[in-house]
C-alpha cells in the first residue's frame, strides 16, 4: 500500500500513519532514541513497516484544548508534508516545546532534521540491526 500523502483524497493523514496505542508510545519512549531542538523533542523506534508513523504528545502546559488542538494540527500537517522525506520504518513521537511559537514550516524543518539525526545515531550505535 502506498502511503504518499498526496494520494489521499482529502489531503488528510491516513489512520495507518498514526500511532494511537499506548503500547506503541511506550515502545518509542523505552527505546530512548531521541533528539530535540527549540521547537520539538522527537522519540523514535523501529516499527517494521514500510512507512513512518506519527504519534503526538501535547501536554496541558501548552494551554487550553483549543491551543493544544491547534498545535496538533500544525504537527500533523508538518508530518504529512514531510512524510516522503522522513526515514521509513520508524514510529516518531513528537513533543512540542512549550512557548516555542512555531509554525508548520518550523516544525517541518525540525522534524526532518531530528528524525534523520536519530536514525544516524541508531546506525552508529549498531542498534539498527
């Protein structure tokens, strides 16, 4: 199955590209493969699939439900746009930094850079096998 975001009729992120189960989140956190910058903290774990999947964790520190939902929309859009440029076969859990005031472009740049940084580090550590 092709997971090209441009192929989805509504332009939405398909459910197959999202992490929803707490077991999958726990696996990404337990892997302890992470990288961060001023906008994002990204955790990654292999998922055995041919495409990356997205998980979001936006805490109440970010504000009320309206603000948290807006941040989640921005992060999903950044993932959707960048999906083809991200390493395949990884679950990526994104945690936005509080008070970063980032926009889609900021999240997109951070996501690409941090995801590849984690993958390179995993390969260097030999945990990629």
